[in-house]
C-alpha cells in the first residue's frame, strides 16, 4: 500500500517507536523507507549542532539503513538543517516527504498533552498541519 515511507527520527527513544511500524509497512507494501533527520543548530558563529551527540545519532541512522537492507528493505537517509527554536524542523520533514514522493510519514511523539504541545511547539503537531501526506503518529508509552 505504501511505496515510500518517511520515517522521522531525531535520535530519541520516542521517535524510535515508529521504526517497527515503518519496517512492517515497508515489508507489506514492498516499499522503501526514507529516514528523515533534521539537525537543529544553535545561532552561533560556527552554527554548532544543538545535540552534542549529533555525530553518534547520524552514525546510528546510517547503520539502521544497513540493517533495513539486510531485511530486504530499500532505505536512504535524507538530512535537513535548521536553526533551533523555530518551526523549521516540521517544515524540513515535510519537504523531505515531498522530495521523496512519500505516501506516508511515520513519527513519534513525546506524549505531551495538547496544551503542552502548543506551548513547547511540538514538531509532530506542526507536521500534522503542514504535511500533504498522511501521518502515522506513534504515541509515547508510560
């Protein structure tokens, strides 16, 4: 059913909850997975990454592509780069989905209440408003 699935991953455990679902859907539909990762940077002279372990996150994502290939799933990594603190991350994921001709976006959520999501600027919530594809949101579990 889904030939191209964008899997939005930021390195967090909550985002990783979407991995088994994306894998299963890709296997069922003989589709591919496009991992979307957006590196948020601080507004500094060198535009340093917001996450200190960004190199490890990217290495993990590249290893994941090899794991998917071992399972017979075509996969790739698409990177975005935005300044931290804005709505750019959701827009970058939506852009990756458009370029990839995605049929579905799979993303996790941190489990904030709707009010907290509004206050903290939830990427998932923003993505729900701007993406042209269906979005499967995997909730956090307690």
